[in-house]
C-alpha cells in the first residue's frame, strides 16, 4: 500500500508541473496519467480487500 501511495504522490507531483501539458510532452503526460490511474486502482483494490478482511473496521 505504501508503494502505491508513493506512486500516486509521484504521479500527482508530476501532474502539477504546468510544463508537462506542453504538446511536446504529450507522451510523458499520458504516462503520468496512466501511472496515476494504476495507483488509484491498486489502492482501491487494497482498500476493498481490507474492508472485507476479518477484523477490518
């Protein structure tokens, strides 16, 4: 879970760079968006798994 949080934070930090939205960096922007989506999806799966585990509150 920590790894996913770190990946998400890294992607969101990159997405905060206004230069990333320049046309010449479109591939990098796409990769960052994919990394962000992947991390969010992974975190959601972990959270859903934890919610269904015994002893989870």
